[in-house]
C-alpha cells in the first residue's frame, strides 16, 4: 500500500543554511532518503519551496481566484513529502518516525486512495 508522508515544520527560526548544523540536518535527510530508496520503498520524494512562494487557487461561481501564500495561517508549514510503498500502516509509521523533522515538527502519514 502506498502512503504519503507529509512533513510539517516551522519555517521561522529554522536552522540557517551554510552552518554546520544545517549540513548535519540535510545529511540526515539524505541518509533517510538513501535508506528508503535502497529498501525499494520510495515511490517519490520532494522538498518544497518556502510557503511564501505558494499560490492558492479556488473556483467560485465559475471564476478562478488566486491568492498569494497558503490558504490558512499555521505555526507549521508543509515542507516536503515522501510517497512510500509499505506493507502496512505500522511500517509507514516506522519510516515516518525516522524523518528528522519528526523530532521538532509533525509528520503526517496518509494512505493513498486506490480507485479500482
């Protein structure tokens, strides 16, 4: 079964790029990504640009409306995702717990809908 692993964290006050701490943090992500790829679990993964680059789109009464930024103000923003092919939810949760941002943010695990 495929699971989408959504990674939420605060963009404010994060680790500054170009510091040894940032390099170590990104190294943890690279290790995790390498592990899930070697295990044959990774279907897709991407990091996202900052929330300030987002555009929200909605259609009301046939008219397309766009807004800069996310629809809702929150303390944590969606920063990236993995889609993993796991045997069950327990395995997906075990992988999600290894994601570095699980220690400081929130990692959401959701089954991917299968249409027959």
